[in-house]
C-alpha cells in the first residue's frame, strides 16, 4: 500500500494497493471539499481499500482545516459510520 496522493490536476485523491489505484474524485469550493465519487478496482472491493482511502483523505482534509460534503453514497455512509471524522461533514 502506498501513501495518499492528492492529484490536483485530476481533482482526485489516489491510493495504490497491490499495483491498483483506488480514487476519490472531488471538487474544492472555498473551505469545502465535495466528494463526488469513490471507487476501488474490482479486485480490491471488499478488502477495505476504499475505507482506507477515505480515512487517509479525511485526515488530509482535516489537516487543511476544510469540511467535507459527500455527494457519493459510499463516502456519505462511510463518514456517517466514522466516529473520528464525522465532524468534518457539513
């Protein structure tokens, strides 16, 4: 597994595992990041890869002093279940 990358050119967070990349597309508007879509490659689904990506990106967003508005259903559900990061949702 690699470190989280913020690919600002593509407006997506990325994380590699087993030679495959999970990602979360986002839009930054003022002090808010809208998470539009989170996806893990099919072989990584069910392994927790998307959850690890969400935890890493939420920590990065917190460090920047931003808030999250999840548009993606997966991101919204993950943030609702997260005790550590649910305060970032607005």
